[in-house]
């Protein structure tokens, strides 16, 4: 990992280039109201920074982060994507509200919209509408493999413990401490990576074998061939896409 963990944003300039959505009803998906999808500027009293937006990879290695000055808004995710992930040709962009973020990004930054593929985090997707899970869900994206998109939650859990101490620090001391924690966290993850990958491969191989057996058993009970699965998948996807196009959230 590069030594610089926190990316610098000239907020007064960059925030003029992104649009903040003032329509609060846009943060609904299914029966859940997603605060991260509100895209509304927020400040905390007596704090110049409201938190960190951290980006990680599928191996739970912390890649980059930006300081949030206005709460969780799309601009920070967009900045990490355009300033870090796209130059490195990363294929998928996982986000727990990607169903809201991606249309916003397509509207305001259509030039780079096709340089990455969107994917909705697997566990967060359970609280989204069924149509959203089909259209955006990571399990429905070709090439996403067994990635869950939830790996960064481990990083967030670790860094959340630092808030009570870093909020009293000077900016340069805070940045140094956060970088040191990121380097230490990544060192442990990388040292364990060979064993972790071997275990993941073995587990995934067994899951695929079991899933294949269950699939064939179900097809036999339904008296249909495996060829029909492609048709069913297309029908489900088209039905889900139709609901999204019509603006339905159920």
C-alpha cells in the first residue's frame, strides 16, 4: 500500500463540482430509509470533521480514505472512485447504496460512469427491495465471484475505536495516527493472506459443489432442464428492471 492513506480534498472547490440532493424521499429503498443515500450536507457541533470515508478491497486491506466534513454524501465516494480506483483500473465499485449513487453519478459524471461496474454489498442488499437486489446485487453481477462487498466493514469496525481520541488531536497528528493504524492493519492482513486465500478457495469450492447438487435435485423435482435457467434469469431481471424504471421501491 502507498504510504499516504488519507487523500486530500480541497473541499471548497471539489464540493462545488458535485450536486447535493435535497430530496429526502430519495433515500428510500424497499422499506428501509438509508441515511447514506440522503446526500445531505451535515455538520457536527464543535467538530471540523464528521468522520472518515474508507475504501478497502475484497481482502479487507485498507486502501484509501478521505475526511468527511459534511457527513456521508456521494461526493466522497465519487472522489475515491475517480481519484484512486479508476486510475488503477478496478473493475467493481461496491457500495451499500449503489442503487442510489450510480444513477446520481451517471447524471453528473457520465464520462467516467462506464469505467467501473456497480455492485450492491451482499448483506446490505437484504434490506433493499427485491428488484434492487436483482439489478444491483453483487450476486447477480457477472465476474463478481464470491466477493461480498462487506469486507470494508472490518476496517470500519477497527477505525471506529479511534474516534474518541483522534477528535481531540491536531489535524497532522490525527492523520499520522490513522496512517499508522492503516499500515499496521494492512500488515496483519497481508501476512495472513496466503492462508486466508487457501481457506476461502476450499470453502468456495465446497459451496459450489453443494449448490450444484441442490440445483440438480430441484431441477429433477420440477421436471425441467438446466437450459431453462437462463430464460428464468432473464425474465426475473427484466421484471426487476421494469420496477426500477417505473420508480417502484417494493
